[in-house]
C-alpha cells in the first residue's frame, strides 16, 4: 500500500484546504513530519486513518468530539480526500463527516449526513466512480488493505507511546492489545463456547438430579408411613451417588408398603363377615316391622270405609236419576238451539228496521221486496251515464297530457334557439383549438431538433470540466518530471565533470607493473595518481546517466500524456460551444447548459402536451356539428307536433261538451253519476237485508214452537212431571264420571280391605312383640363404617404400592437417561477447564487465547530482535517468557537479554532511550508479523510517531540506519517528531505551521 496525495479541508486544526504530496515526500525514502506542539502533526495521520476507515484512531475517538475545524468558515464543508495505490489498484477515497451547514433558505444551520465516495483510476487515466455507500467502501478497503483499523494504527502509524507502555505492561494488558491486532476472538469464542457447553451440560445434569430428587419427594409423599421408616437421602443435586442412594431408599419404601398392604387385607376380610351378619338381622327386623304396620293400616282403612258408606249409597242413587234424565237431553238441547236462533233472527230484524225510513219500519217482507226490485231497475238505467262519465274523465286526462307535451315542446324550441344563437362562436373557437394544436406539434418537432444537440453540449461540458482537472494534474506531473529531469541532468553533468577532473586516478588504477601506460607508453610508473576526496568512478557516472535518461523518458511520456489529455479537453470544449463556435464566444458553463437543456425540455414537454390536444379538438368539432344538426331537426319536429296537437285538442273539447249534457241529466242531485249509483246500491242492499230478516224471524218462531212440543213429550216418557224437573236432574258427562269414579273407588277399597284381612303372615306378625329396626340399623351402620374404613385403608395401601412401583420405574428410567448426559458433562467440563487454564492438566494455567497470543508474541519478539540488536549494537535481545509470576497465569511475559551481562531481565528496567528503541523495534517487528498475518500485503508507507528526543547522537544514528533500511524495495518512512536535530539529518520534510486562522502544511524538499 502506497500513499500518493492527501487533501484536508476544514479538518481538525486545518481551517482551509491543505494538500500533502506523499509522492514528493516519499522520493527521499525517509521524511520528517514536524512542527510545534498542537500544530496538527498527528491530525495528518488521523486524516489518513479517517479516509481509509471512516474514523480516527480509537484513542482520539472520544465521545462528543468533532472532526470539523473550529477555524473553518461556515460555508466550507469538512472533507478528507486520499489517493493511494493498494492491491495494484489506484484509488481515491473521499469522506465527509456528519456536520452542520447553513440552510439554503432562511437563517440557521441544518445537519448534513456523513458522505463517502470511492473512485478508481483506469488504465487510460480517467477516474471511474465505484461506490457511495459507507459500508461497501469500508468493506472494499479493509479487504484490499487486509487489516482492521486497530491493526492499521499499530502497523502503519506506529505509536511509540503505546509500545513503551506495552513493554512495561502486565500480561493482561498485553493480551488486550495483541488480541485486537491478531483477532484472536475465535479462540476466546472457543473458550466461551466450551464454558457455555459446560454450563449447559451442568445445568442438564442438575436438572436431571432435580428430577430424581423430585421423584424421591413424590415417593416420600406416596409411601407415607412406609417411606418414613427409612431416612430419605440427603445427597444434593449434582453430587455423585445421588442416583444409587435414591434407588436403595425407594426399594426399602416399596418393601414396607407391601407389608402394610397384607395387614390391611386381613382387616378387610374380618370387617366383611361382621357387616354380612348385621345386614341379615336388619333385613329381618325391617320385614317384621313392615307386616305389623300393614296389619294396622288394614284395620284403619276398614273403619274409614264404613264411615263413607252413606255417601256411597247417595251417589249411586243420584247417578241412576241422571242416567234417566239423559233420555230427555236431546229434546232440551233442540229447544235451547231453537230459542237461540229465534233471538238472533229477532235482533237482526231490529237492526235492519232501524236502518230503514220511518214509513217502512213496519213494512212486510213483500213490500220490501217490491221496493228492492224498483230501485234495482233504476240502477241498471245508470250504466250508460256511468260510461259517459268515465269517458269524460279520460278526456280530461288526455287534455292534460296534450298541455304537458305542448309545454315540453315549447321549452325544447327555446333551448334549441338559445344554443343555435351561439353556434358561430362555438365553431370558431373549436377551429382555433385545432389550429393551435397543429402549431404546437410543429413547435415540438423544432424543439426536439434543438434538445438533442443541447444535451450533447451539456455532456461535453461535463467532460470538459472533468478533463480540466486531469489537465492541471498532468501539467503538475509534467512540471515535476521536467524538474526531475533537470536535476538528474545536472547531477549527471556534475558527476561527469568531477570524473574528468579525477580521470588520472582512474587511469592509474588500471596500470600494471611492467606493462606500458595507455597514455604515455612508459612501462615504468614512478608516481601514479591517487583518487582524491569525492572521486567519481565510471559506474557512478553511468548510473547517473541512466537516471537522467530515465527522467527524460518519464518527461516525454508525461508530455505525451498531457497532449492526449489536452486534445480530449479541446474536443470536449469545442463540442460544448456548439455547431458555430467563434473566437469571441465564451465557453458555456455546465450550469448555463443545464439551464438551457431544462428550458428546452420544459418547452418541448409543453408543446407536446398542446399538440396532443389535436385529435380531441377535432372530435369536439365533429360532435358540435352533429349536435347542431340534431337541434335543428328537433326544433322542426317540435313545431310539427304543436300543430298536430291543436287539432286533437279541439276534437276532445267537442266530445267533452256532449258527454257533460248526458251526465248532468243522469246524476240528478248527486255530485256525479257514480255517487248517485252508489246511493241506489246502498238502498237496494238495505231493502234486501230487511226483507230477508223478516222472513228469518218468522221461520225461527215456528221452529221454537215445534221444539217446545217435543220436549214436553220426552219428559213425560222419562218419568218426570215437567221438563224443568228433568233439566234440574240432568248431569253432564264429567259429573256422571266423577260419581261413577267415587262409587268404583269405594267398591275397590272394600275389596282390597277384604283381601288384606285374609293375609295370614300379617296377622301372625301383629301377634308378635313390636319390631326394633332402628337398633338393627345402627348396628348395621357401624359394621358398614368399619368395613368402609378397612376397605379404604386397603385401597390406600394398594395405591401406595402401585404408585411406589410406578415412581420407582420412573427413577430407574431417569437414572438411565441421565447417564449419557453425565458422561457428556464430564467430557465437556474437562475440555473447558483445560482451555480456561483451571484444569490440573494445564500446568502453566494458560487460557487458549493466551496460548495463541503467546505464540504470536514469540514471533513478534523474534522479528523485533533483528532490529533491536542493530539499534543497541548487539547488546539487547527480546525474548518471550511463559513463566508464571506470583499467582498470575503464564503466557505473555516479555524479557530483554543483556549480552553484556548475560542476564535476562524485565523490559520495565530499561532506561528512557533504551525503552524508545526497544519499543520501536517491537513496533516494527509487530508490523512485520501483522503484515504477514494479513496475507503479506505490501506496506510502502510507514509512520513513526515521537520518542526520538530521548536518544543520544550515536543511538539516533543507529536508529536512523535501521529506519533507512526500511526504504528497501521502494518503501518510505515518515517520522513524526519535533526534535530539531532530525531536521538537519532528514532533508525531506513536511512542516505543520500553527497560525491564528488554522494550521497549514509546507513541503521542504
């Protein structure tokens, strides 16, 4: 990974835009980043980290801190842009943090979201946008760099203070740092997973033991006294021997329960014998008591039967007389029916006479019938008049219909006249719409022809502005190439001149004793020239010449590239000017062309919208013409209907006058013929009803007289003196049935009493002493209670045995099921203890993660020793130690071996300067190991932050020699320091100057 260019805008202490050219600084291999305290040296490194990872190093990522410069104006946004090469790809990453910006409308500020952009430079030199997503850019860069942010900050930015603390830190602090760098979370995850599996297995074992203890508790409850005979196991869940103790105790409980079951069975058999004898005695007492009560009841019923005998005889006599009266009942019913019919006919006659006029109140049936026939004939004569009256009503309706139709036609004519009056104006307006739409279609075609070139000009202007940046960059590269060529040529000429001045020494170096000189020809060489200070040999000159030629080729390629970029720029600029460019014409801006394209687009859309109304306008004109013709036709038809309707109205008026005379003659004093006919109809109905009522009343009187004669004859034949006597004796069917029921009940009771008096066993039982069933029942209840108690105890004992057997089987099943679980727990617990460092098998008490980190630390110590020996002139060597100190765990110890004394001591005993170069060596070694861990990603740019002030001159030279060796294979190293002596030793410098309005950077090359 190589850094090329860093641009900071309103970032940290930098209030304006500052640019750092790492290519120029890296050309020397070793460069210095210096400046006063607080100027912003570390902020440059923060900007590099922020551009790559979207965050500054963790130590400076404090909560509530902002990356925006307090010196920056409100309208200048904070932005960091870094150009780098990684994985063979030239990339440009730009990031802006979340920051406030002025509102576009009104006063105040609004919060702008964080933004990220990633571009890649193609083979042809152009930039191609890759992504604007924070997540995608972060994943892409981390994948290419191969390191996390923490690893990058430790490997590339090399903070010496952290490594000095690392040297003096204990094993736990070293473990945290190494864990972040080498990402040993997977080994910690293995430890945690095994611990979790151990806890899970332990929980399952305890759960199984809890289940066994719960079953033991249920056995104690189910066994009752039998289980209490043996003490319950006191082993707790998770302790060994729990299953065996519970199984043994359950067997003892089952044995005691079976013994109690046998005793309960014997008690039940004895109680059953006593209960059977008591039941038989109770049954005998109850039977004797029943017979004695039956005999006493029979005597009581016989006495009651004799007391009711007179009532029985009277009921029998009354029933016989009622049955004689039944023969008179039909005649009585006929007489009552005739009486009811006569009263109904008389009432009807009274109501009919009340409705007749007074002169007809005493009229007979014949007179009433004659009046009915006369009124009926008059009603028939009104039929023709009624038809005429109905026709007159229909004529009125037809006349009203003609009037309504006439009003509708007149309204139609007025509406048509009003519409036709505006016809010329309507037709002119519709034709104007058609013309306007056709003109808009022509305008849309013209604007379409202008819009495409305008869009091409806008695209060209955008390419022109992008190429302008490329031209400026190419010009800067050409300037740098020319300067590099001039420097290389001046260096070559200087070396050539110096070589020519010392050419004699070069020739003298080729002289051989006894052989002639190539210049003078002498075989003797008494005083050959010797090389002086600063002598240049042929190889040095040729190397400088090759460098000059390489710089010349670079300059030629840069000029060619600049020419190509300028050609593309000129082509884009010409296309942006349009079809008729002139010398006086100014190049339009992207904003002007965008405004032109937007205006043409809007005008084209509007013209297209108007042109789309052509067909609707033509259809509207056609529809209006059709409506015009239709309204003319409707107006003519309405006039014709009005003329025809006048003749029809006159004919209806004549018919109505003729019918009016006929109706007036027929209706008399009534309002209408129908009313007159209705009045006659009511009279006819009244007369007919009255005549029918007179005849019905006469018929009913005759039938009543005949019924009286039949009733007198039937009463005499039945043996009654008068019909009234027969009616008084008469009983209905319910009364007769009740008398018969009482007679039958008395006779049945008499027969039952006679039968029960003949029973021998009841009579004998009555002669014996009184029965005592209560005492027998009490004795039987006592026997029953004792039997139930014995049976309950036996059932309880049997259930206890069954429940104990079932629970014991469950205990056995649970013990068998828990066996594999317990084996798994023992296996997992052994592995978890081994990886956690708590097992006796782990002699050094090292956790798995610490073991892996110890191996990494051993690699780091080996890599750091190679540079530490050079810095300390072979005195010190870093070694890893896995020895335990006190009660702490082993694994991450770090010692230094002093070659002068041969002793091994802790790194905390080093002096300040020794601590610095030891930490520097450790940082460089750690960088090598982490780089190898990240897949061997090449790191062409490194930064070392502070610590050089604690070194003497000799040690500083040795440290700089080590750092200078890092430049091998085109690697550059940047030293961040404010030590003044380094400015003299390192010519390539980036100076950070602290000013009132914000810091600035200056290149010193």
